[in-house]
């Protein structure tokens, strides 16, 4: 990551790791829920799933670009936050490729839609095998079902 002339490498690496994990949560876990009457049900970490120790990488290899300068900033530094957050879309794209492979194994070809967040239930249903087919059929029959899932 290009952070310019780092003021503190440990802080920059921590910021990069934190932003990536925040983006990972946004892409893969943090499903916001709203009641039929419009009340926001997921109002904080107690009511929606955020990344925890159990579902983040145990090893994250972060490297800082050497000899990078930014003559227009204080001490030739650069901001860190947004690029690693956006890089977390790589997890969503890798998940999409894995689902595509699972679908091909089950004989399903063609387009499928997978919206973020790609929560575990969406991933499982998107694999479209014999087990998940039963749940998709039931949901299509009753779109007023509160458990209706749009992949």
C-alpha cells in the first residue's frame, strides 16, 4: 500500500488491516434489517453481525510501498482509509467465483445475482444444489414470507 513516507508503520498497517476488515464486514456480514412498518431493526453491533476474531484472516500480509513520496503533504505522508476498505470487494468476487463453481458442479449455468452483503444464508442458497433448491422453491411460492431471500 502506498502511504507515502510513513510517520509510523505500525499505525499505518493497523489502519490498512482495520479498513479491510471493515470492508469485509460490509461485503459479507452486515445485513441491515428493516421491519415492514419501516422501523430500522439493525441499529448497532448488538443487532447485526460484524467481523469478529472467528471470521477474519489469521494472517494478513500487508506491505508498505517503499520510497514513495508526497511532496504536498505534511512529512510526505498519504491517507490510508478508503483503498483497503474498497479492496474488500475482492472477498465478494472470490465468493462469487466459488458459488459459480458449485453451481457448475450441480449443473447450473448462466447468470445469478449475488448482492452484498453476501451473508452465509445467501451464499448457501446461491449454490443451487438439491438441498438449497427446496428452500428457493418455497420462497418463490410466497414472497410475503418474512424469510423470503433475494440472492
